[in-house]
C-alpha cells in the first residue's frame, strides 16, 4: 500500500471536489445512464466497477470482483485505498456520504485524487445510489471497517465504524430500483466480457465474477496485458510471426502502450482506448498510430530495396491489412468529442503516439528482418490487390453496374420507389425465387434469387468479390456501392430479408451473406436493415385438406399438438394411444419442409412473406468483437476451430438437418 504520509500518494477529503447536487437523477435517469432498459441496468454495474479499476490504474488496487446475489443485488469489491471517511470541508458530511449523495463529487476533479481515470464526470457512485432501492457501502481503511446504508439515495444513518481490519478497499452492494428499471435481469456473460476487457487493459489486475444463483464463477488475470488481448483477438488466424510487437513508454505524464501482430486475414482489427475506455471512432491516438505505421514500413521497404525507386509508396490501408493492434493511452485530462467518449480529441496525443511507435517499431523491424520482410511482402500483395480491385471497380462503374442505373436482370423489383416502404428478399435458388416472385406483393416486395453458394468474403479480397456475379448483383440491387463508394443513404430498401432453406446448405448461405454484410456493409446491419426470414418447418394438414396449420419450430409443434390433444380429450373424443401424435391431435398429415421450393407461391407468401403472419429475425451486432471472432471461426481457414465451435454450440440448435 502507498505511504499515507506521502502527500503525492495521499487520498483524503480535500481531494474530493463538489460541483452540484443529486436531485435530477431519479427524475431523468436516462441523462446519466443512457436509459432504463437492460443496457442502463448494466451501466450501474460499470459505474461501480470503473471506480475500482481507476484505483488499479492509479496503482493502488490489483483486484476487482463482482458478485451477482440471489436476491437480485450486485456486490462490487476492490482492494484499493477505500473511499476517504473523514468529514468533507464543504459539505460537513463524511466524504463517503458526499461521494454517494452529491452529483459530481469524486476524486476525478482537481489535483491529487486520480491522475488517470476512465470516468470523467464523477457522477457514477451517486447515480447508482439514487437509482437503487438500497445501497450498502463498506469501507476498509485506517485499520477500521466503516459502513453506511442508503434507501433511494437517502442515508438511513451516519457512516459508522463496525470493526477493525488490516485490509483496505471499498465494497458496494446495491439493488436497482424496480420502479425505474422495468426488468432487473443481469446477464452473466455481459458482465464477464466487461471484466475480461478490464483485465486485458490493466496489467496485473485480477478481475472476477461469481453468480451466487448458479454457482458459476470465473476470474481473469493477464500478465501480458494488451499483448494477451492481441493474442486473444487472433485466435483462428495464422500469424505472420508468433512474436507480438509491444511498447510501453511514458511521455509528459502520458503513458502510451501499443501491441500489434500481423495475420493472414484481409481485414484490419485496430482498437483504440483512452484510460481503458474504448473509442470506436478513434481519435488523435489512432491518427498518430496510422501515420507512424505507414511511414516506418515505407521507409524500411525503401531502405532495404523491397520497394523500387519508381514504385509508389504503400498506402496506409496496405500497411494495415491483416493487422491486429491495441492502442492504449493513459492521460490526466482526456478530451472526448461528445458525451459518448467515442473519439479522443487531445491534439498532443497524436504526436506522442507517433513518436513512440515510430521509434520502437523501427527498432523491431531492424531486429526482426525475417518478420519485417513478411510484413512488407503482405503489404505489397495488398497494394497489388487494391490496384486490381480499383481497376475492377472502375471497370464496372464505367459500365454503370454499381451506380443503380441498371438493375440486375434477375431482380424482380417492387413498384414502390420509397425505400421506407420497400423490402428486398434474397432467395436461395431459382426455384424458390420463382415461387417468391409469383406470390409476392409486387408493390413493396422485391426478389433477388441467388444461384448456388455466395462467395466466402472472409477468404477473398475485394478484387475477387467484384469478379463474382452474385456479389455484384447484390451490391447493384442494394444501390449503396462498396468500400470507397459506399453510401448508406443510397440504400434502396428498408428491409433486406435473407430467405433460405431450413437445412445445412440454407444455413451456410445465410452465414455467407451475413459475413458479407458484417465485413463490407456493417452500417446496413447497424441500421437494423438486415433480417432472416423464418420459413415453417412443419405443416399440419387438417381433415379435408382445405386448410393447414404451419409450425415454425419443434417447441411450437409440441405445444400445438399438446393443446389439440388436451382439447379433444376434454371434448370426450377417444384418442388412439398408439397412433402418431399429429393424428391424436386430429390432423390427417404432418409434413416437414426442408426447402422453400417445396411450397407453392401462395403457401410461401402466406407463411414466410406476408407481413401479418411471417416470422422475421432481425440481425443485430451487440458485440462486434464477439461477432468478428464467430465469423472468423465459421468462415476462416481453421477447420478444427470451426468444428469445436459447432460442437460447443450444437446444444443451442433445435433444428439441425444432418
């Protein structure tokens, strides 16, 4: 523990700055936690967890643990210094009570509390307190254990010593208010992912989660920090070299930590963080990283004759192909663009990152010539592919293929030209495509039949994609262009519905299409435009064959048959115990569909395309990192990874055609 007599490392009441009161939180919780849905509920956990991580960033803690309690509460424990317990000079209350009841009271303002912090506003603990029916804080410091309890943000008594201890730290147990949060249901995996990332980004920090409802528990500790993170992200990809580049350097109180490794992938994975907060839109640290990387690799290639004098420089895009990198900067006063912390704005950080990466990456390439040649060689291949893709794109643009001037010949477009009232069905095979065209509502529904398997874009660069008829037809029909020419505003349909057979081939085609959208048109997915049609698996034919009941999965089939049998028993109808269940339920036949082509146009429309009856599943990407790993496992080159992934997830598959 830090020497408490050392002013530089001390943490006391005069370092807690008070800015304003707490009253608005319960009236407008969305302003402070983004909403009162499941994300907002988990945000309460993050606020308290981040306080413990800030203690670790400051060098005063090495453990943060979370417990999911049987009664719906959450407990977060850290072994940091403990919230100061002395009387705060401005509020006249204990500093613990000040932190928990006054908005913008925390050690993240002024001097001496935290040099580096993931939180900016100091609202975390007080907001959690205000939005909880009950909160209990336990502080261990100065040889004593202190405790205080709150009800909806109001203290039930003063902070009191309840025992002695030789430990330090803060423990907070809270119960989210069910009058504010309609659903209180914490997700184990969501919290686990957050704690995993925290451990990756803070070397020497152990994080743990225990669900006392199920007995599940897991902990993380990564000696390698962001090097371990890079290794984790590259599972399933073949590395150019097993060695992972890493540098950790401090310039003017700013710590710059970078780790990177090249793989055989055609896409780049670069994550930029400031004070452990992910900045999805990058910022000055990412700009500095890209600038230094491009310059160093070009300089090395020229100096070693890998780039000829007349050849043009490698582009930044070329030098980053197949790269996985983590950029982590820790700075005293981060300036983010917007409330969401999506983009770092501090101008000086660009220079710091550029300086550190340029110096140490240059050393690395000089000391690892074999790896350096592989990296440059991959970039040169990427440059050639980029030129080929540009030529292919220019060629098809010249022919008007991608500009929407001429639609694919096999597209049966809808008459409505307003994208909001239009939808495109991507249909497997010409047979089902024919039925869909005949049965559709031609005013609002367009049909694009896809012949055979779509190209696996996980294993192909853009030049190969643009030589594939099915991919080009799809890009053309959507109207948004691709890569440099991509424009989400030009999307011609509000809903893009993938409609394939309910068998292995159909699932494969769906996955190939989703891979394409995730890798090259993620904005279309993020905008909520991509859906999976769910055709019926069963048809229960009634007496006289004049009408049928269509069933979409096994569980629904069981439920319907059970209900019908029960109704018949109640009505006094004799049930033949040895006959098939569908007959016991009063049906004359039970059909199982494997292909869309087995249904005629009217059946296909009524079961799968009629907006009043159809079942659609919206494709969402809640966790891009997890989705990236899944697509890499399913569509990458590693057969064993794909096999193990399918085996591990087989228990979740209800209808598997083998």
